[in-house]
């Protein structure tokens, strides 16, 4: 029954490898940019706050597919030559996902009450000492569950790079489907693989949420 | 000694403190009371440089806070502060909450800092909680840890911002007892509180603030038995049952 | 460096491209709207099932939510569109494949049952935030579980979760763009089509972006009016 899947397994799993690659690039870039975006969103400097806020609110109104297309069209013009789908997808994902990660970081930064920082200052600690031993560890522990959840979303979103021809997992599955016509097996297979990874990921996120609640950090 | 010379502070257009003048001599305990929004907490935060002020001067042991050469971080080692919501570091065990600043700021060794921390925990009555996380302690216990944390820096002055307001009634006394012991041992204290029993027992001077101004001040007996202004009388009648 | 590119913003309103975009907007609105109808009502049912006292109903509802949340929507869409007809067997499957506008109906269906799982999650949060005492108060007036949920708890929870529901409503319109992968001629599809003919994809997709922006802002504005009409007096506003 599942022989269509088994026959094409190497090809399909190669696509999954591309998916994982895309996810890790998107996550690294998205999280780092997200940290900055979060800082920008709590900045009191007007010429930082307003551009960042406009950027975040604009991008969050956009469907991801459209953003992927847009970068696919824009990048060759900016760079002067056609870009391969992987690179243009990575850029699109980083710019897109950074807005979502940015909001998570913003909430994390803001969850530290002013007085907690004041309490640290009142014992004579400097700003950088407070940031290092208090601010950052607490904010990170609080944000970890959401960061994991959003990473799972990014992982699922990579399937949309399909539309610019990237040879990732879903595209390869549909290519095989066009040859084999065993649609039920093939698409169930993709679904199951995604399900397993995302389900495990969500349980990990829950674990950290529980842990945070237990130690009173959340 | 702490000299507060005609401090005025604005938040935008809103004047939060007007011409506050006060001197806190060494060994004295000064209690500040008043309705919420009167600026009491803001005043405390001006004294250790957590909040800036626009007019006037605060001088601590001869060092002016408005002098640009003043290192506020160093100054804060001399002034401990205890907050209404305790503000313990939730991700660190109690012992580390207390020993963190001595290790990082005073550069004490881990052994030294933890020894001192254990002594302080003993002094505030909860030596057995050293390895617990703040979330597992009651409010009264957490506040006592907060006091120990401030004391670990061996400050010359201690400020308290409504230390018992967030506590359930049965825990208020355990914290007040620690504070009373401190005052009796000669610590210079500036305390914002509604606990008039505490004020009666250890305060050398009581100040009543309203709408950013000092309305009345007096030594503790004359304050309670003979309040001069109408507003003071009204306030006292509300909080003294 | 110089841009070796001729901008042609006219592709946005020259005929027939302008008409295409308008048709795309209409289709986006239809898919989003009908998808939401399914998502809303089905989501309330699933969300309620998740908190009923019967263990196997709860399990089914939880399993439903977990399955739909852990699989990318694109995969779900492909499954229903390509594999779905085959479920009915070879013969019937082939006939279904020949239905006109199949992709449109599948898109609405897939979008609806996917978004329903998200609505269900929000419902669960809404139920959880209603204090236990409220449930006990209703039961002590003699109502049974069904009546309690139908007349008190569900309407109450819906009002509590209005802000996240608004976000889901916005999201469903964004997700409608994924239907382009099965050929549904909505906004994103049309902008891609304009590029295919004119090679001015940048202008087309930029124009599409602003269309989505206007759509999003309009929805937020409409929903804020709806929210204010349904707001519970005395509850802390957003």
C-alpha cells in the first residue's frame, strides 16, 4: 500500500532535508532580527520606534505567500541577477518571521517589572550586571515556550516556499504524486512526518512552560 | 546624613514633588505617610538616584546626586531599598538572591558572600530557606529575604517603600519585627508606610505628605496626639481605627 | 549600479489586469467569509467538546485540535484536494475531480476545518478564564450541562475571546492566499498571473500587498465596532 512512498523515500526525505535547512536558516536569522525588533518596539527613541512599528504592523497584515513572491521579484532587481529560490526564501522568511519573534521578545522584555530592575540597582549593580544576571535570564526563561511554538510555526511555514519552486518536502511530494497518483499515501506521509515533529515540539514547549510556572519565573 | 534640599520633580506637565525639604541624621528613623499618589514612593526613588529630579539637590554623606561626577551605582551600595512587591529574583534560589550583589559588586568570594548571606537569613529568622526559590516562600518570608538582600551590601541607610502593603495581615508582624530590630540597632531608615504602630515604636520623626508636598511633620508623639493641619487630621482618622 | 528594470505600475489598473485584481479580491472575500462561517460554528462545537465531562469526547476534540495544528495548512489543502476525492474510490473519485470549481469548494472546506481548530483553542481559553464559581452558580439554578453551555457559558466565553477571534478572522483572509496553490483565482494568484504575462511581478505583488493592507485595516475597524457593541460592561477593555 505504501510502496509509492517507500519507492521514492530518498527523494522525498531529501526534500525534508531542504525543509530542515530552510527552517534553521529562517530561525537563526528570524530570532536574531526578532531580538532587535523587540528592542525597537520598546524604544523611547522616536526614530527607532516608529519605523519598527510600521514595519511590524505592515508585515503582519501580509500573507506569507505574497511576501515570498515579493522577495522573489525584488531580489533580482536589487542584486542585479536572478537569485536561487532557497536564498530568496530565506530572506523572505527572516523578514517575515522576525515580526512574530519580535513581538515575543517585546513581551519578554516588558514582563520584567521596573521595580525588579530597581531592586537590582538598589544593591549597587550596574546596568550591564543587571542585564546579564537578572534581565536576560528571566526574560529568556519566560519567552522560551513561545519561542519554541513560533519556531514550530516557522517550520510549517517553510512548506510555502513551494510556490517559487523550491525543492522542499511538499513540492517533492506533489511531484511524486503527479507520477504515481497514490495521493492518499503520499500526502498522508507528509502530514504524518510534519505531525510527529510538530507534536514533539509542542510537548517540549509545554514542558518548559510547566517548568517556568513551577519555579515562579513565568 | 541625607539632605533633601527643596526637591521638585515633574513628570511631563504633572508636578509630582514640590519643594521637599528634609534632613535624615545618622541613626534616625523617619516615617513618611500619606494618601496614594502623594509622591512618597517617588521621593524615595529620588534619594537613591533611581528617579531624576529637576529642581533642588539631594546630598548623601556630602555627595550631591546632581553632580555629574557622582557615580550613582557606587552610591547605591550605601543605600539599601526594600520594595512593596519584594522583587526577589525569581530564577535564583534565596541564598543566591542575597549573595549576588556582594559577589559581583563588592567582589567578595563565593564562600565569604554565602557565609554572610546565611548569617543574614538567620538574622531575619528563616535560615532553613536558603536553597528554596522565591516562589515557594510566603509573602512575609520573601520580604524578609528582600531585607537580607539589601543588608548584604552593608549599607549605611535603608529605605522601605510600603514594605508590608502587599502582605496578608498575619504576615505583617514578622516583617515589622525585623524592621524594628534594625531601627533599634541604630540603622538610619527612611520608611514609607501606613503601619502607625511601627511608627509609634521607632520613628524619630513622622512626615505627612499629600499631593507632592510635605503638609506636616513632627516627632512621633506630637504628630499623633496633636496634628496641626486639617488634612493630617482627616488622614489619621481614616487609617487609625 | 542603476536598476536595470522598467517600473510599470500601470499593470495594476490597466485592463484586463485591473479586472483580474478585482475578481481576485472578490474571491478572497468569499473564501474568507464562508471559511469563517464553518470555522466559527464548528470551532465552537469542538471547543465545547474539549471541556465536556465525557472523557472520550474530550479526547476526540483534543485529537482533532492537535492534528490540525501540527500539520501545515498547505499540506492539509493538498491532502483534501488531491487525496480527498480518492477516498471515495477510483470511480467516484474521478467524477469528483471533474466538478467545476472543485478547488474553490475544497479551499473553503479546508480553510474552515483548519481554522476551526484554532477557534476551538481560543474557546478553551475563554472557558478556562470563566471562574469555577460561575459554573456552579448556573448549575445551582437547576440547568443541565447543555443549557448551561448554550445559554450562559458559550455567549460569555465568546465575548471574552473577541480580540483573539478578530485575529483569527484576519488570519483566515491571509491564509486564503494559500488556495492559489490549487489554482483558486484569488488576489495572490492574480498578482502572480499578472507577472506571468507582463513580467512586472514586483508591481503586481506590491499592489497586492496594499490590497491586503487595506483589507486588514478594514476588518480591524469593523471588528472594533462589533466588539464595542458586544462588550461586557465593566470588563477591562483591551
